[in-house]
């Protein structure tokens, strides 16, 4: 058997196997889907095994792929260890991110980033989109990942479109004629304003029963059955459901998730591409 191509193995482990998408893999590698596909095919030919099951929508590991995955991860880890044997200066990337963009999927996001960028120190500052943009404009952070709520700022790279819904616990009960109990973010919060405006336009009475500091705390109130909350479907707590249709609540608009950065060096831009691809991948995780 020929020696394995470490770049092909790394593409399989860190990107294709983890991100489940040739598109996401190509974005993170700053290359083309065909180039990624060629690396994986070369690896499969070298092993004489089919590692992936390719479908129109997603890439899944085959039985041989599952069998090979841990050994491949060990090989990639050993490669990184060999490369850093003489000491590699750690790089730090400071990213501000909106409360409403990270939630239950955050451990998955961080695990994937750690695999993709083992030498990167990622400093993540979570706040409102307004505060994150202010920090970015003042130069205190390297990049900002925020929700776009209006047309006042049209620059930046759109990572994905975040779909919002009225999320609640499956056993949540609301009695007709009573104000809708809401769990919201503290003011000022654009998602809070969006939710309240939708309810007012529909003539639906509401009452604030819980004010949280981010999706994690709001999600806890929702999971406990205390209230309904306007949350992105991607970041809503596991087990919660969209109760909008059942309760006759108005549809909520979607919002673009946008990445802003002025970084120009190749390594930092590569790290941001990996981060953007990882966030996109959580939409289908």
C-alpha cells in the first residue's frame, strides 16, 4: 500500500467527515469542491475502500469510513505534533458573536474548530449584535458575527440565513384569552423588538415572564416550560418545538448571519473561513 497523503487524510477527518459537506469543506480549505473530492477519491483509491456515502444533500461515513475515522484522527494528531515539535507560536483570534447565533450547538462548533485549527487560541466574546459591531468598529476584536436586522450596513459576508420561530417545550400550555408568556433578551435586543413587533401587529397580547442574558438562559426558561421565545431554530434547545402554528402566532422573519472582518493575513483569513464553514455546518447538524 502506498503511503497515505496527509492532506487527504486531514480533509477526510477535519472537514468532510466532520462538516458532512463537500461545500463546507471547500469553504474551510479555501479551495474548490472538485479539489476536495479529488483528495478523498485519492485516499479511497489508496486504501482500496469506499469511505463515504455520497447523497445529493449530505455526505455520510460508510462502514469502512467509520472504521477508519479514529485511526485517521490519530494520524492527523500525530502529524500536528510532529510539525509543532520545535515549538509553534500560538495564534489568537478574537471574535465577537451575537447572543442569538450561539446556543445548544456551541460545544459542537468548538469541537470542530479545535480539530480544524489545533494551534489556534479562539477568544469568543458573546454580546448583542449592536455591541459586537461597536467593538469591531473600535478595533477591539478581529471579527464580528452578527444578525443583520436592517439595511444600514450591507457589507460583510453572509454565512447563512437564520430562521426564527416561536419555540417552547412540548408540554407548554397557553390558555386562550390570557397574555402570551414570553422569555426575552434584555433591552436593547433586536430579536426582542422583532418578536414584540410581530405580536403587536397581529393584535396578540403578551407578557414578559423571564428576561435572560443570551440564548442559553432564555433556552433554559423555554425548556422549563415557563414561556415561549423567539429563537433561531438552529440554536434552540434540543427537545423544544415550534408552537407558532398551534397557538396561531405570526410568522417571524428570517435574518442573515453576517461575518465582518478586516483581517488580511492568510492564516487569519483561513481560520475565519473554517469558522464560517463550521457555523454553516451546524445548520444541518
